[in-house]
């Protein structure tokens, strides 16, 4: 496991997030060449990661508890590379405190272990605006762009044939309900490829 950690996006200087993105794309291209997925980067399609790419129907999690809860497992398709770069809290009252990325099953080797508590700094302001729904929505919209987004200090790269497993842990009681968390990153594949 790496010593990666979450960096709240609002703490990054201008241009740092863009440089991070460019560095991640370079890592993806280098990995695609190393694995002989493509010889020329022009033949590599790189798109943003969606919940469909992970086999999910939405960013909603299963019901969480204070114990570790398996969220999903995804085998990376042939010829594909997935790069995980960020985590975004989408709920007004997020309950998830930890997200873990593993290889293999839910208890396979750890690839990244992240506390989400540092992303929740704007939440008390949003909660105080509860009576004013339009203002709360405006705060939440801006918070999503800034405080509720955390970049992984280094991307987690999964290549074809590997299995990505994501588990969550929540604060509080025995059964807390579900949450909404987005995972950001990139999907790379040979130009014209598709998942059947």
C-alpha cells in the first residue's frame, strides 16, 4: 500500500489540480505503452470515469455501518486502464468516514486508505442554511467544487485483468443508511474499443 492521502481541492494552488491531471494522463499513457495496449498515444482514448464504468447504477452506496461495508468490485476489462484520482462527497449530510481501494476481493491487498473527514469542513455552514433551500443548494454546489472534493496525493492505477474493490466505513451507529460518493478519474482504452 502506498502512503497516499487525500488533498482537499480547495487547498490546492491555481494550476496544481491541472498539473495533477496532466501527470496522471502521462502515467496512463506510459502504462498503456508498457503493457503494449497501444504503441502510439494517439491511438488511446482517455475519458472521465463514470459510475457505469464501475458497473454501478448511481453513486449511491449500500446501507453503511460502523464496520467495513463492501461497495463494489469491478474487474478491469481487457485492454483498459482505470486511474482513480479523486473522491467527492455528494450528500448534504455525508456519513462515510473512510474509503478503501483494494486489489482483488473486499479483503485483498490495500491500494489506498483515505479518511474523508477533512473534506467535511464546509458542512456546518450548509447545515445552518437548512431552512433556506435555494441558499443551501447554492452553498452545496460551490462546496462540491471546492471543499467536498479530495484529490488522491497519487493516483491509483488498475490495469486490465485486475480487480478493483472499494469498501466504506461510516461514523456512528450500527446501521446508518446509504450515502452518495463519487469517485473521479480516467478510463483509457484503445481507440474504438468498447465494453460489451
